[in-house]
């Protein structure tokens, strides 16, 4: 595939993202060093990084697909499947687990109608566990999209879920 081609059989990007990608690559003396920024740009537009996207990035940077796949599967901020419009990550590391993060997560699953590592039927919510969200002294902690929440016990989780459902309707 040439650098100007914008599609594979199952993958395409907006012209804006393609322009950003071309510009980002110029910042690196070795094209392969642009892999992480390209993964972020693709996920920003698509919401996740599909196999065709990994293959496209590999081709764009002159790499083999495994070179991209190993990064996607190593870094927890990259997703290989679609998530809900609102993505919830609950810390399960020891300090949060000891103060109830598993109960917090269960409440969110029940209230948002979403299985762990799944997407709600309406596509609105997804929930997953995360390894250490860096709020060890104020757990349980969680993130909704890019918003950080601390001290989320079961009652606060129920309130947060109701607020998220209300925001969905607005």
C-alpha cells in the first residue's frame, strides 16, 4: 500500500487523521518510532484498534504487523474491540481491592446494565478492570472516559451510575 492510500478492505481514516499521521511521522528519524503516536491517533478516531488498523499502521511505517500487535497487546490503554460511548475502568490493584473495588464494579455493572469487559445493549456503557489508576490512597478509584473518581464505595457507585444514565438522556 502506498503512503497516500487511505483504505484497506476493512479500514479507513478521515482526511484529518491522515494529515495528522503524516505530520507526526516527520518528527521521528526512524519511522517505527511513530508507532505509539499513530496508535493513539487511530484509537482517537475509531475508538479501538482493529487488526486491519494494525496492519495499516505496520504498512505505513514499514513494519510487520506483529511489531504493532505486540504494542497494542502490551499497553493497557489500547483497545482491540469497541467500547461503549462511556467507558468505565475500575482499579483492581491490591489497595483498591482491599477497600471494595470489586463491589464497586459489581454495582456499576448492575446499574449500567453492562457485563464486565462487555458493552451494554444500547452501546452506551462498557466496564473493565484496570491495573492501578494511581490513586492508591483514595480507593476505590475509577475512571469514566478521562474523568477520575476517588473513594467510590457502593453507594457512590450507584449515584455515579444514575448520573451517567441521566447524562445519556440529555
